[in-house]
C-alpha cells in the first residue's frame, strides 16, 4: 500500500527524520527556557574542575587520609550490632523452646533490634550532648573516632535487619542519607572540605544534629509501654507528650541548622568550590526536617485524647511484626 501510493520507504524515513529533528528542536527550545544553556555549561565546567582537583572530594579524602581508622572501627561496631541482635534472637528462641516465655522475651521476639536501636540512640545523644557541654578542645575527636563509626555501623545493620525485610523505604532513605552526609566528618581532612575550610564547625553541626536522637530513646520506651501496659497509666501520657515535644524540637532544630547555620555560608562553599557538598548538606537537613515534621503530624493526628489516654494494643497487633510507621500511629496497611 505504501509503495502503490507513491510514499516509498526513503520518503517515510526522511519524514521520520524531519519529525525527530523538529521534535528535538522544539524540546531543546523548551528545555532552554527552563534551564539556560549557559547555566548547564557552567555547571558542567564546574563539575569538571571539581572532579579534576586531586584533593577536593571530602568523601574521598576521609577514606584516603584516615589510614583506615574510621573503617576499622566501623566494621567492629557492625560486628557488635550483628552479634547483639543475634544474641537477642537466640535468647528469645530458647525462651520459646523451654516454654518459659516472658513479657520481655515476647516483645523482643517481635522487635529484636530494639536493644541495639535504643543503645545507639542513647550513646550518640548522650555523647553528643556531653561533648557540646565540654570545654575540652580534644572532645570533638571522640565523636569522630567513636560516635560516628558506631552510628553509621548501626544504620547499616538496621538496614539489613529491619529495613530490607520490612521493605521500609522511608527509614532506608533516612539511614542511607545519614551515612552519606556524616561520613566525611569522620576524619579531619574530609571535615575540612565538608566545612568549606571550617572543620570545627562541621563537626559541631554533626554533634548538634545527633542530640535529636533523644527522641528515639523516648519513642522506644513508648513502644515498650504500649506492649506491656494492661491499663491506663498517667506516666504513659507524660511519656507520650515528651515524645511529641521531642519530635517538635527536632523540626525546630533542623530548621535552625538549615536556615541560620548552613544557608548563610553558601558564598563560602562557592568560593571553596564545594557546591556539591553544600547541596548534600542542605538536602540532608531539609529531608530529615521534613521527615520529622511528617512523623510529628502522624503522631498528633489522633488528637489530644490519643496522647494522654492509653489504648491497649490488641493481641493481633501485639503479635504483628514491628513497623516504624505503624508504631508511631500511621494507619496499618490492609492486607
């Protein structure tokens, strides 16, 4: 039909090529209106200049100049959290096999990572608060050599033990973001680049951010009460209110760090050619702040009564696998 109508293959090919050319030109014009070619060229040129410089990548410098100290301690703490979770699971299994199940063994069998998670939150929050309160000039080094390797190791093991099995994308994103943003702070050479020449400030920024882990300790205690209380208790309302206040403080804290501490330093990062680092820093604090705001909204959605009055967890929900969103108050998915 095409040959008989006089519309040969060569004509069809030329028509298709003309269409692609016109479409490409039109699309290029639309993209140029959104992103000027000069900006794309500038960004590309900046990236080439940044990547070509030997000592300009904070992640690479932390790995190269750290002599493997951070990585060795990171591996040590991974082994610690792995063995801790394994020990908890084995203990719960022995309790079940011996038919001596207790309340503690029952709730830990549901959530074997609770002890590791609470320990991580308690150590990192107390350590960061203690270092910030200390006047010892060498105290921040303790954060780089102990606090950060421990924390990043916990996030890695929690991805393996909780995030992947439960397919929790939000918590996986949180953990990966924390690892990427805080790794350069673990060594002075990386921190110097990550802070655009001010290593002390970027370590301070990391310390202040980790004080928010206090809210995780309170959240875990709230979960323990939900699983073990038989009736309403005034202490539950107090703990619940402290949890909400701590999450509200997280939102305020990350808002302060972003708008008061980080964004005003944009010119310093541009001058130091650390725009990529600056973007990661802004994006990380913005994302954690938004996540905290979202979870705060979920917790408060039930109104004041749900905060002050204890509602016993049903036997069905008590035996269900732990999920962070459901624990906070997000409606459970219908199977």
